[in-house]
């Protein structure tokens, strides 16, 4: 089970809506199983059907606990590429599906691609 601060959740949903129909990507900061904020990486590419960032723009950051990206469709299940990338950045990975409105549009996975519960904190 993972937790996310409400302001981080609202930020991710808003950026996903703004990027649509392109995919948004970011990294999650926090501690253990709680997402406290979203890091938007400079010079990230948001495309139709893909998103990418360069690790050289991230730097050393021990507070990174996972990743987030949007799918501009009603599917928030990870692709094989998504699961391969999950292992690079911690154990909480969020995929946000269209229409990016509520926590019900967010799916949470561990680094192996197994679905896990996520609870929004006030």
C-alpha cells in the first residue's frame, strides 16, 4: 500500500490534463511509502504515446521513491516498457488515465508491475 499527499495528487492530475493528448512524465519524491511531491524534469519530452526524460537532468536525489506518467487513454495498466522502467526509480509507480479527474483515474504499481492500493492523504 502507498500513500500520496492530496496536493501532489492534484498537481499530477492537472499536469496530465494540461499535457493531453501527450503523455506527462515525472518522478515522485517522498519517504518509504508516502509520495510527498512530484518532480518535473527539465527538458522532458511529452509525446503522443510516449514520454521521456534524461537522467542527466535529475542529479543525485535520495528522496526519489518512484515515477508517474499519464496515458492519454482510458487504460492505466503498464506496458512492458513501463515495467522495465519501474525498476530504475523506486517502488511506487503511478499511471494516470484520461480524463485525469480524480484518484480513481490513478493506478499504483510496485517496481515489478504488481498493482497496489494508493490512498490520498489530506
